[in-house]
C-alpha cells in the first residue's frame, strides 16, 4: 500500500471522526454514533470524498486489538460473582435464546444460513458503553438493576469471544464444518491454556520490571507490544486477533498494575477504536436502509423488544422484583460495539453481504438512539404498574413485614442497602439502634434477616411498602438510593404520611438538593460536596494546618455553599 495513500486515508478518517464525535457529543449521544456517521460521509455509498476502505480497515484492526485488550483488562470476575447466578446463567441463557431467535428470523426474511447466524449473534449482544453512559447520566450505576445489567453485559462480552471462534470456523466453507469447529475450539483451548498461566506470571513480572524504571513512554510501548504481539501470536493458532488480544487482557487483568496498564492503553484504544467505527460506517449503505425500512424495524424489534423482554423475564425468573426485572430488561435492550465487531467479522469472512451488513448496522444504531428514551419512560411505567397491579408476592411480603415491624419504636428506616446504606446500617447496628431496611436485592434482604435485622424486599418508592415500615413510629428516614426520581417519590409520600419525621437523603446536585428541601427533607447530602470538603481537609493538614483549623475551614466552606446553593466552591472560598 502506498504510504501517501495510507497517510491521506488516516488524516481524512481522523478529521471525519473528530467532526462526527463533536456533533454526537453536542447532541448528547454516544460518540460511537458520530464515528459511524463520519464513516458514512467518507464512504463509497455517499457523494463527496471516497476514503480508501482497505487502508482504513488496516488501521481499524489495531483498534480491534486495543478494544478487546482493554475489555479483558477491565473484566472483573469478582463483580460477576457478586451479582451471582442472574448474570452468569441468565446472561448465557439470553444469548443462546436470542441467537436462536435471530437465526430463525434471518431465515424467514431470506438470509442464508451463515448470515442468519451472524444476525442472531449481532442482536444477542448489549453494549457496556451505552449502559455506562445512560445509567451514569441517570445516577443508576450503583443501583441493583444497573449492577445486574453491567455484569450481564460482561457475560455477553465473553460470549462474543466464543461466537467469533465458532462463526469463523463455520464460515470456512469446508466439507465438514463441525470438524473444523472442533479443531478451532481445540486450538483456542490450547492457546488459552498456554497463554493464561504463562501470561498471568510472566506479563505481570515484565510490567513490574518496566514500571520500576519509572519511564512512562517505555511502559506504554511495553503495553502496546504485549497487546499487538499477543494478537499476532494468536494467528499462528488459526484464531482471530480479537481473541488473542482479549486473552492477553484477561491475563494481566489481575495484576496490581492493571489500572495503570488500562490507563495507558486507553488513549491508544480510543484513537484506533474510533477508526474501527469509522471503517464500520464506510461499509454502510444508507440507500439500502431507506429502501428496506421494514426489515430494519424487524432488527430493531429483535434488539429492543424481544431481547429486552427476554432479559426482563429471565431476571424475574431468578427471583428479582418486577421493577428490577423490567429496568434490567430496558437497560439491555440495545446493542453497539461488539455487535459491530461481529458484523465486521462476517463481512471480512465473506459470509455477510453488504446489504445485510447495512441492515444489521441500521438496527444496532437505531437501538442506541432509542435507549435513553426507553430509560426515561421505564421508571414512570414501573411505578404505574406497581400501583395499578401490585404483585401477589409483594402483598405477601407486606403482610409479613407488618408483623415483623409491629414492635419497632423510634427506629430508622433505611431505603437502599448499597454501598451507602450498608455503612449507615453498620453504624446503627454497632450501637444497637433499631432499624428496618428496604431493598430490592433478595440476597441482601436474606442476609439482613439472618443477622436479626428486619428487612423488606421491594422498591422503597412503593407507598404500601413504605407504610409497612412503621413510618408513624420511626425516628429517622435514610434514603440511600442512587435513583433521584425514587428519592423524590419517597420524600413526597413520607412527608405527607408523617410530617414530623426527619429525612436524610443522598443527592448528586445542588438543584436536586433544593428540590428535595422544598419537599420537606431535613438533610440532603451532596456526594460531590462532601468528597471535595474531605479532600480539602486532608490537603490543609498536609500543609501544616491544625486539625481544628482545617475543620473550621471545611465548616466555613460547607456553610457558604449551602447558604448560596452554589457548586462553585472556589468562588465561595475566595
């Protein structure tokens, strides 16, 4: 390939990617959509400049390597085990069922066998990137349905690696594809059996030696060499570079330097992954989508309606409340980066035609655009559903809880037993103060009851469940939920049910704190403010300020910020 062609392609791809990402960010969308739009603009199916698809795809392969390597480093087996069976068993079940249904739909609309298999694989995956953005914007990353959905997505990521191996073997066109599949699986197992034990020892040792030199440039080069080198080594086993990079990431993921490795590889990943998504957009034919809009809607329905409903149903079958099940299903009702990867693999193997690729891409991008709006509608819908048709299980638990809490007087009602709620409950238990906890996590409720702490299972925003916690006899209500809407609903109901009850809540903004105070909340703790004040106190102590002086400064800052409802702490300190 001519060097000038490669340079020109790189420059135009990066300029288009920057413009697309800027536009997407200004519109509040994922930058991935901006990259794809950029690829469409410089692609061969739209007028104007036509980028060199082969050149951009060559650079995009580096993006696949860094993307898969970083996913492997971030994979947390502890988080998967903490959520438990619903993510591991439920996630795998959902992938299998969605894959099968997508395959049948693909055959029904005229696709070939392999194309239908790739369609099923594409719609079976959900995006952790979209999940993190949407849940983060709503303050629900720490919620039960948020943790389940993110762990579920990690299981899907692992499934993607398996699907790449299986589909690549089936796409060889051999007389006996199952023999090829068995051979590819054996090679993959051999590669993993060699790399993981060796890499988990040798790679951390290598990075420790490089880190000891305290040279960041050398460390970055070492990380890039390991990621790209392992991806290249996987080709000798007949495997994809994506699988090799992912296994390398898993091997170093448990290292003490994993966070530094991840931090250094992220800039490289972001640049080249952007090129990967640009290359995906260059293969997209907008005219095909316009002419076959009904087929695109079928793919969107598979991703949003079918996969979302299936995820919600499976979550409910594992014993979670209706609210958690529905919100988990809504969170998983989308697709993105790994779906693009699977579609690209199909194109590269020559088994997915350009029109089918455009069909897949149109459905995936549409699901990304729909996802934020689904989340906005989900919470009001679940609240209406609970009020209109309370579940039989909820009624039984409310009756049991009333008997359990009849003897409580002057107790605390803690809504939410996450990271914040656990600290509050632990302090109260240590002092022997009475309390009752409301949480949606079944295992957390069972653990609390085993410790002798009254606990109710369900959504704390449910008025019936709240009333059963003995609000008229309580001393204080602690709302430790990350869900701002649920917090408002709880405060509004409790203030009407017991005007004299002291309420303390957590919040993330000064505007939200003001709204909560208007509802009668006694104390609204802004997490970012307390974090800033505690860091200020520590910094002042390091400069030699006495404990009393540092505490006085912190208290003064808190008073000024709270009295002016401003988040500009620097201005308040001036």
